[in-house]
């Protein structure tokens, strides 16, 4: 698939890195972003910049979306100048955003009416993994469609995991992010308790990071929290959105995700305090003494 013409819709923290890896691998690439300025570094490397999702989709054999939420995804696929109406029959659509399974099912129905194959393939990893091509794609959809695009996805990642029918990737991603969000919020509370109780923070964090709680996420975020380094790899407002979606998925499965609800309150407080566009590690600031 080396000469497959690809379009990427969305060039944020994730989409920009993914697009860069496709260009480096030699794929003909068209990009679209609601803020055109973000496309300029890719244009300098050979990408064609489209003014609308429809323009990006025209002539593409694979269309990839990486955007913030259901509303934006709906707009770029089905809205005015949306990509779906401009996609030729047989085109493969890959939705890599973290979205609700309900919207994925709706988008799939719209795609099938136009003889288009949709794969929902959200990813694990954040900005560094997107830039370095180390994402893991959590794919739902037909085995044949996923097989066709696996070489392309491997250009941007370390693997493709086929989890089942359409929507399986979306469900797995929400569960993954729910667990990450709860860990990060619990770590923030723990650091607040460490600092307020008078313990030596370096010693206390050594105990936590080198002991049973020391997951890779805890090790990474504890360093960022202590350094107050909140340059976004994963924005707090997006974690709040993912937790909201996960809670809705839980309700659909007759399960109350109580820890997700608690974590969501922590992120909501951080957003209210002005940390919404900062990294999720900024959630710790709401637990520190002023």
C-alpha cells in the first residue's frame, strides 16, 4: 500500500505526529485541520492541505480522522463539506478518535449506505508515541478491511489489535482511558496528601513508584506533577470527556463506574481552575495548598 493516497482529518497533538510518520514513509498525503496554521509544517514536508474535509477526502483511498469528540467527528464526516459524501465507494474510513460506541455505530451505518468500510481504531499512547510511531491501534471492524490497512497503520504504530466487530475499539479505548484517568486522579490526591501531611515528597514517591502502585503511568505522571510540567501530552479536558463517555458506556452495560465518577469530579475541578488545556498531570494542583 505504499502508493495509497491517504487523507488525515485533524492535526492536533496526535494527528500531527501520525501525519508526519505517513509522510516519512512516502505515502501521498492530504491533510485537513480546522485551524489551517497547524498544517503548514506538514505542507513544508510535502502534504497537500485541503480547505474542507470533503476536499481532503476526494481521491483518497484511506481517510483517517483524529479529532477531539463526537461532535467534531460528526461535523467532519457528516456536516457541511463533510468527508463522507466526498469519499468514493470502496474507500476505507479509519476513525482513530476516542468516541462513544453509539456514534461509531451511527457513522458505520452511514458509511455502509455509501459502500464504504469503517474501522474504529482508537489508539493507546499520547503525543510522544504519536510522534515516534509507537501507537497501538485498537481496531474494530471487518477482518478484511483491517488486513488491508494494517501495513499503513504499522507505519504509525507498534501494532494493530483486532478486537472484534465495529465499536470494539471504541469500547476498549474508553475502558483503557477510564483506568488511566482514575490512576492519575488517585496519584494527584496522594501527592496532595503527602505534601499536606509533612512527609518528604521524594522519599514518599520513591516508595510509591518503586512499589506495587508504581505503574508506568504513575511513574511518568509523578515526575511531571512534582516538576509542575504541564505541557500537554493529553489535555485534562479530554480526559474529562473520556471519563464522561466511559460512564455512559457503563450505564449502557448496567454498571456504575463509581471510581470514574470520582475522578471526573477531580478533572472538572481542575478545568474550573483553568487547567483544562494543560496535561492531565495538572489535576494535582487542585489538591495542593495555595
